[in-house]
């Protein structure tokens, strides 16, 4: 409960305060016995209200501001000079008498809301400092260690950066890490996805628009480049920009100036640009989908994020990181993984990369009925049983995204002759045949739960005359 100190001798003000604030908040009134400075030094208040008609009202205001961080609300006669003097000496606001209970209530709620937002911002900034500590990023694998070493060299500069890598490898996180370890960290970090947004809306998002610029533009809007002045703008999926927007963005990069959509005023914005893509921009240039001059403008510093299958040394630590985070959010107490689950994670090829790992663990937490996550709570890929997946190495699969950044063509491989569902269906039928079509025994043989095999049997349309139900 918020705690208020109210300094007044006026009975009417005390009564109004008790009636409007006494139910929700803890109120203390002064003057009483003792020194107010000692009280302020011993007790932390959320709000201090001072009646300026007290003989030493201004002195109390100055004492309160020097001892406490709590905002001070001054109440006094309707005299301009008194209000001005109170504000000069640090009062948060001034209320002229006669005072209504509703007015006090509204100002108090506004004060508390402002303090709450301040605490939230301070908390988030502290969290960001921890999240983006480069030395705390999980990076045992040589491929990601090289990336972290590069970031440490470039984050202090203002150079434009192009980040490449498959979907889900953490390009957005990396852009945030660069920003919050730069000299711009106290300024805005603005994240914009360029994918699947109509050209006019994306142009308005980036540059803003004037009232009446297009149908539905009822008022002037400030664009993200303008909002992020002195900060960083992260453009995700930059390869999806239309040719017209590529031209306007190139002009902004060259001059750091732009005009709002439908406007004529030239606006300057000092922002650092970090761009990301999962496309091969050099191929896009050859096919006419991306401007060559823009590519060289954004490709000042090139960073490639390796896929998760090339970071197998990090799998276990990443898994426990996501377990802890999701358990906190879901409010569920799960303490670890069965060794078979961790082995599955290390054998799987992770086409969705870190994002897929996070989602798999979150789903496992929701489905788990134990204090550790077991195999029957984990589903990988297109719902294929993890125990049936062959081990996959980074050398076997390669990475088309790394090829794009290393200027080589991807190798051509023929289509798979057998779908994952076919492989799974065949394995389940073989297990059932060996176990005389007893589902419980087949589930144990496959290392999954009876509930999971029952679900798979229904999904894959497996039938047997002995089963009472026509599954």
C-alpha cells in the first residue's frame, strides 16, 4: 500500500484526504510531535502533500525535496506567485484552494502512475544490461565465438551492419546486443520488420506521414527513423523492401535526411542502421530484386550467424536457459531434462534454429507432468518421433545462407524419396508387429508414452482387425 505524508493544520483538507485517499492508501498527518526532517529520514513515502499556508510551508517543501525522492504536491491559495515559487523549489504540482477531493484523487493517481512507469523503465534497462552482456551470451561453439569477437570490435562504432543467417538464428537479438553495448544504448532501439507490409504502410512506418497524405491518414504520424534519432534502427528482412522503398532508403543512408509521406519539410535523423536478411542479396541483385548500390551501402560490416546445427556444443546450455525462462513465465516448476531428451536435442538438425528450440521446450513444459521433461513431452520437426531421426551433422547438411554470404552456389540435391510421415508410419507398424499389435508394448519399445503412440496411430491412419475401435 502506498504511503503518504500530509502536512497541514486545516481540518477540511484532512477530512477530504481521509475520504478520498484513506481507503486505498496509508495516510500520516503532520504537524504533530517531533521533527519532520527526522521523520523524512526514517520513513520512505510515495507522496508528500504540503499545505503552503503553514508558517514554514516553503521550508518543508525544500526539506522534503532534499531528503526524499518522493514527489511533493503543494496546496495553497490561488496566488500565482506562490504557485510559481513552489514549482521553482521542486514541487511536482500545485493545487489552488478550495480543493476538491476528486482533483486530489486524480493528481495522486497520475503521480503514482508516473512513478510506476519510471520503476518499470529502470527495471527493463537493468534487465537489458544483463541480457545483452556480451560475455554472458552462450557461445562455446567456435562459430558463435567468432561472431561475439566481431561484435566487440564493431559495437562501439557507428558503421552500418548487415547480419545474415537462417530464420530463427537470433538476428534480432544480435542487433539488440550491438545497440546496448554501444554509446547509443541510452537512446531508442527501434525494431522494424520489412516483410509482408504493403509499400505505403511501410513507407509511413519508416518515414512518417502528414495528415491527408493518403486515405485514412487522419493525423500526422512521426516515422520510426525520426523516433530513433541518436539511437539505432534495426531493419529485419531488408531483402523484402520494394524497389521504390530501396531508392528512398538509399537516399536516407547517404544524407540522413528524409521527408514524411505527403510532406515537403526536410527532416534530419542521426541513427545507426543494422539490417538483417535470410536471403542471398547477391542473387537478388543478379535477378534485379535488390539494388547493387544499396547492398554496398548496408554491407559495410558483414556478420553471419551460424545455424544451430553448427553450435551443438551450445545445445544443452541453451536448453536449460529456455527451460528456466519459460518455467518462470508459465509458473511451472520443472528442474531439468531426462538424458534421452538432451541426446535427442543433440541428434536433431533444428531447421528452425534457436527459435524452434525455444518453442519445443515451451511446449514440453506445458505437456510435462513430471519435475523433469521426458521424451513423451517432446515433439520435433513435423511431429516425427525424435527416436526415429537419424543423427545429422553440420557437415552433411551445410548451409545455403553461409553460401550466400561466402559468394558460392548451393549444392544441388535431389528430393527425398520418402516423407517423414512415411518413415514414422513404417517404424510404428514394425514396432507393433514385433509386439503383437499391443500399443503399450510398442510404445515402450519406441521409448514414447502410450498417449503419444495412440495419437500417432490415429494421425497416421494405422488400423488392425484386433483393435476393438476402428482407429
